[in-house]
């Protein structure tokens, strides 16, 4: 085995090309158990491409991805979800025509490979599941919205529901690609509060274009510039490091803070 055993999820020497263009260039990056990390970089830096390699939506030309020391480079996204690696999507992936609580039920059963719609809506939901869903709604401040139609929620409420839908399945690793896109400052703060409650309980990676949004949440940060991970480590130290000053702040300051 070739992986760093301290890491719960780790990418080693990942290279991903699109045609002749190198989108991710020899990137090594990982998260320890219960670490909350950010991945930042200007538009086009390769963040989403790298994210998709962790989720299994893209396969790298070079390099390996490990989960708890096992090589998962060739596993599909579905198999990774089964292992406990959950993602949310950049665009809201809730069902508008379902109630909030039914979206939660759907998320739970989908993740547990018991996706019989009959089970979800018409027959008994076992009590333990039901309690788990209620508890999760409570944690995320969604209890009072449980019976509302999801389509009537604000974008901020929907984003919180999406995070709740990924947490209810009890993943070990949660991957979020620009979870604050399109949200107001108030909504972002609500999402941050929700994520803060998970610190110490889950391993979380948040891809974000603007570091100012997440710098008070993430313990560590990786910085990408043109496909290269130029620095990674404890947030403050990394953001203040010489290479990040030279290659990231100099070119990207207005846009990225
Ligand atoms: N499916 C694709 N086909 C071709 N080029 C792509 C594709 N996805 C991303 N790219 C290119 O790869 C680079 C990195 O993109 P991306 O990973 O989306 O960056 P970021 O998420 O940091 O904005 C960009 O130059 C982008 O145009
Ligand atoms: Mg992106």
C-alpha cells in the first residue's frame, strides 16, 4: 500500500488532462479524519476537476485516490457513496415537488440502497430511521419546514436541506463544491453555522472560490493555481506563506477574497 495512513481520503500525484490542457497537474492532497478543509483557487484553477476525481466522476490519467488506505481510483461514484464518501452538487439537487421531509427520506433510502418508492411514501418507515430524520431536521433548523413543499423554499433553505440530505446518510466524508454559490450573505452565514456544527464529527472538504467566506471555518486549506496545488496546510499559515503570496494573492486578490 502506497498511501499515507494518517489520511482518511488522499489523492496522490493526480494528473487530469482535457485534450492537450492539463487541468490538474500532479496534485497530492488529503484529509485526516474529522478535518475540515477548504480548497481554493481562481476560476479555472482546477478545483472542480480535482473534486470530481475524489468523487469518481472523473478518472485521472495519472495518480491514485485512496480511502482509508484502499485504492479507490477506479471505483464509480456510487461505490464511493457506499463507502461513505458523499457529495453535494453545485446546483440544487432537491426535488421541488416533494415535501422537505420526503426529500430527507429519499436521501436516506437512496443511500441505503433501499430505494423502493413504495417504502418511502406509503408503508412504514421504521422508527429508527424516522427518528434519525427528525433529529437531522432539528439539527439543521428544518423542523418547522418539514411539511413545506421544497419548491417553496428559498435558495438558502434549499442549500441547507441539501447539506442535511447528505448528512442524514451518515457519511464519513462530505465533499462540497461551492456550496455558497448564489446565496446572500445572510444565507451563507446560516450555511456556515450548519457546517460548523459538524466540525469534529465529519471529514469535510469545501471547494470555494472566495477564501473570505470559509477562512473562519476551515482548519486547513489547499491552494490551487493553474492546476497545481501550490500550498496546503493550516489555514492561516498557508494563506500567509511566501508561495501563496507570490502566486495566488498577487494575481487573484480582488477576485478571490
Ligand atoms: N469537461 C471539460 N472539458 C474540457 N475542459 C474542461 C472540462 N472541465 C474543466 N475544463 C477546463 O479545466 C480547467 C479547470 O476547470 P475547473 O476544474 O472547472 O476549475 P475551477 O473549478 O477551479 O474553476 C479550466 O481551464 C476548464 O476550462
Ligand atoms: Mg469549479
